C-alpha cells in the first residue's frame, strides 16, 4: 500500500506509450462504490473476488501497464492470472510508508496501530509478492521518475 503502484504505473505507461489501468479504479468504476465501503460493508473475501474479476478482465483485454491493489496477491486465483507476466514488486520499508501515506485511517487494513499492522501485513505478504514478481524494485529514496526508470532497466524495456 502506497509503494507507488499507481503513480509509477502511470509514468511507466507514458514512457512506454501504452495504456494504463488500475484494478482498484476499475472496481470502483464497475461497482459505483469506494474500495473502503466495499471492504467494510461486504467483507474482504467479497472484495478479493471482485478484484480477481477485475484482474481477469484486464489481463484478457488490456495491453499496457496494470497497477494492482496492494492485497491482490493474497488470492490464489489472482496469483494464477499473473503467472508468467512481467510483474513488478515495488518495495519500501515502513519508515518510507509512513512518509508516503502517513498510514492513515483511509486504508481499512491499517486503521488500528498502523505501524505494527503494516509490519504484520508485510511479513505475511512479502513471500507472495516475491513469488509473483519477475523483478523487485526498491522505491525508498527514489523519485517516482527514478523508480519508473529502474523498472524499465530491470525488465530490460526501452521507452518510446
Ligand atoms: N517514489 C516515491 N517517492 C515519494 N513519494 C511517492 C513515490 N511514489 C509514490 N509516492 C507518493 O506516495 C503516495 C502513494 O502513491 P500511490 O498512490 O502511487 O501508491 P499505490 O501503491 O498505488 O497505493 P495503493 O496501495 O493505495 O493503491 C502518493 O502520495 C504518491 O505521490
Ligand atoms: O493492501 C490491500 O489489501 C489493499 C490495497 C489497496 O490497493 C486496495 O485494493 C484495498 O484497500 C486493499
Ligand atoms: Mg494505487
């Protein structure tokens, strides 16, 4: 959460001259409801199923950069959809997360004791991010433009 998927994803798409999509935004558009409301009113499993559908639709129809939700890898079906694709794991440490997003209550999974919850979430998720990722790019102390360049380098892609 807050590692820069949306910011860097949009920059990367611009550099590559391809369309950009964001699965969180696709879900909000399709459901006409905010992510936090879907989480609170319907529960996480319901949200993960919507997210799986959104990722499946994007993988089938979209040629370009797709920013994923931070927890998309938790769903086995979603991980299956990502297999073999050039998935990028944008990493950062907890101090960078605090600087970026303040770990505020707008993120439903971090509403109480955000630093500890962030660490616990990351301990659970890091193996899954690593499993699906083709490359890992550290985002600490880098501008979004520098991160986008590091992604292009890591994937050996050239911009337009
Ligand atoms: N490399 C960076 N350096 C400093 N700030 C950054 C960097 N990348 C993103 N940010 C800032 O951090 C915040 C979160 O970025 P962004 O929304 O792109 O993250 P995200 O991974 O898409 O988050 P989410 O999990 O909520 O979808 C934004 O305010 C953005 O401007
Ligand atoms: O890390 C997560 O589990 C989430 C991250 C966001 O991108 C949203 O998909 C939602 O808030 C859940
Ligand atoms: Mg985002």
